[in-house]
C-alpha cells in the first residue's frame, strides 16, 4: 500500500488547489506575484522619496499599519473559500479547528480541505482578495484607555513633527549659512585665483626679463672672458718678448763689460774727465740761472721800495715843513736801507739754498764704446798675444806635462788596483771553497778537530770522496724505491731552498723599492719655472755592445750545482 503526500494530493486536486494551503501555485503565478511585489515595492519607494520629511512614516508605524490591516481583514475581508483554507491551515492536523469568524470549519486530518475548483475560480478569489485589501478598515468602538493611548500617540507624533520641523528649520538656516559661507569662500577663491593668475603673469614677465637680462649678462661675460683671454695672450707675448730682450740685454751687458775690460785705461779716463766736465758745466748753468732769478727778484724789490719811498716823501712834503720833514725823511731813508739789506740777505740765502738743493744727478749717458769695428778687437787680441806669447807657450807646456803625469799615475793605479782586486777575489773564492768543503766534510760524519782546521782542502776532498764511494757501495744494498724516495725528498728540499732564496731576494727588492718611493714622496716637488729650453736633437749613434764572457762565474756555478746541490 503506497502512501501519498499532501503535496501530491494537492497537485492532483486540479481546480481545488486554492482551497488547499499546501498546494503550490504554478510557475506563471509565482513570476506574476514576484513582478507585482517588485513593482509595488518600487512604487512605494518612489512615493516615499517624493514625500516630505514630516509626511514620511517610520518603520514602527508601518508595522502597526500592517498589523491593523491584518486584524481588520483577517475574517471579514477574506472570501469564504480562503477563510476555510486559512482555518484548515491553522487548525493543525486532525483537529479541523474553525477560523477567526467561527463560520468555516477546516477539513479533518493533516491535508486540510481538498476542494476542486477551476482556474477561473482561483482568479476570482485573487481579485476579491485584492479588493478586500484596498477597502478601508472597519471602525470599531474604542475604550477610554484606547482613546487616551491614541491621543497620547497623536501628541507624541505631533511633538515629534514639531521637533522635526524645528530641526528642519535649523537645518535650512544652517544650509543657508553654509551656502552663504560657500559663496563667500567661492568668491574669495575666485579672487585668489585672479590674484594668483596676475602673480603668475607678473612672475612669467619677470622670469622672461630675468632670462633676457641673464642672456645679455652671459654674452657680456663671454665677451669679457674672450677679451681677457686675448689680453692674457698679448701679455704673455709681451712678457716673452720682454724676457727675450732682457736676456739679450744681459748678454749685451756681458759683452760690454768684456769690451770695457779690454778698453785702454787712458781712453776711459779721458771720457770720464769729459763727463765730469759736462756735469760741472751743468751745475754752473743751474747756479747762474738761479743767480739771475734772485737778482731779478732783488732788483724788483728795490725798485718797489724806492717807488714807495718817493711816494711817502712826496706826501710828507705836502703835509710837513721844516725840521719835522727832515726828521721824517731821515727815518724813512733808514727804514729803506734796512729793507734793502734784508732783501739782499734773502737773495743770498736763496742762492745758498739753491746750491744745497742742487742734486748732482748724472745724465744717464753711458761712456761710448772704444771698439767701433770688429777689426779693432782683433788687433787688440793680436797685440796681447804677441806680448804674452812666451807665457802662453810655457803655460801650455806645463799643462801638457801635468796631464801626462796624471794619466801615467792613473794608469799605474788602475793596474795596481786590478792586480789587488784579482788576488783578493781569488783568495776570497778559495776561502769560500774551503768553507764549503769543510761543511761537506762535517756533513759526511767526520769529526772536526783542531788539526783539521789547518788541513789542505784537497785532503778533505780525498776523505769525502772515499766516504762517497762507501756510501754509493752501500746504496746498492738498499731497495731502489727507498733510494728514489730519498732522492725526491732531497730534490724537494733543494727546490724549497732555492724558492725561499728567490722569495727573500724579491722581498728585499720590494723593500728597497718601497723605501725609494717613500723617499721620493718625502722630497720637495720640483716645479719648472719659465719656458723650457728647446734643444736640437743629436744624431743617432750606433753603439756596439762588447760582451765579456766571465768563465770564472760559470765555473763557480757549475761547481755549485755539482757538489753542493
């Protein structure tokens, strides 16, 4: 026995699907209901947006309205068929309780009422439901408590509206103030922008002017720099010419001094006397000129005094007569004589001062040269050579003898030195060879005694040779590998000694180079002064190197390798 679910029975119901709360609507109905709900929500949202603040509803008031609509339309507004289906849905399974109006009972069991109906009945029920929702809710009688509560709610709503209106007015005032401040700030900003544009324009103008001025100054500076370079070039050329002329003047002075030394003394004394005579003549001319000037001044003063005396005497003769006139004339003549003597003393003092103030300055004119032509100098040289020919010959012979003696002495000293050097080098080499032989002798195991110090090295070499023969004979009894290993070890030791010696030599040379570089760095820097002297390049010489072969050194090196390595 198969059990059928309420959903399948509702689908099988066909037209009675509206009466079954568990039946699902079709897809078209679902989409239609969704579209209607979406449009309704959009309309409500637009309506709420267009309303003023005081006309808008809060979420709490909307919920109360929805509850009131549900209460008002719960029984009276719904159709009978829907009331029955609602009662069956709320009655539970098996109870079949009645709806809110108590007029319709639900079906028994958990499926609810299963009535069949067509699609037309379902659309009619939907229309009746929409009309019932649009109708005004039915008014019921209210109690005093409900009335007071409603009045209180109305008062609170009115108070909230008043508060909101006051807040709205405040907001409008603040908005107006903000707008005024915004306009003012915008105006100030525009003024700032205008001033900033003017500043930028002025700044651009100044920058352009500064750029033009800088370019002008740069061109002037470049012109000055070029002028300075040109002037420096000219100065260097002039300085080089001056230095050249100075060198020439120095050479000319040397030649003049040389010629002055060759000039006859009588002629020089004659020219000096003539120059002193010219100097005395200039002094006499100067003093005579000063004497003439002093005499002219004195004569002028005397004439002025005489004219003054005559004028005074004429005036006094007109005013005075007799003895008073003679006394006055005598006084005037005495004063005239005093003034005349004072003028003469003044003229004499001026002459003495002129004599003292006169500077005995030379005219700067040098003595003329005695030699006017080169043949004069040659004649003087020939005369001196004839006068001193005997002395010159004797001096040359003495110099030649001295040079010959010095050369012979040098040759003798060189021969003696070479002989002593060769003997000392041979002795030194023999001594070193004896020491080496003695070292080998001791290394062979022989004991050094007092008498061995005076033994000839040849005898030591004989003993060493005997010892070597014994050792070579004993080596034949040893394994070849051991002998080869010992040879390699000795060869390594020898190479190590040679390498250490090379490293020590390199370190010594590096230390010498470092010391030389430090010495050079501590020396003062030699700076070249003046222009470098140009010289002519000498012709290329083909030199031949003479290589002297030192056989003794080669022999010593060969012995070193044979006996001591």
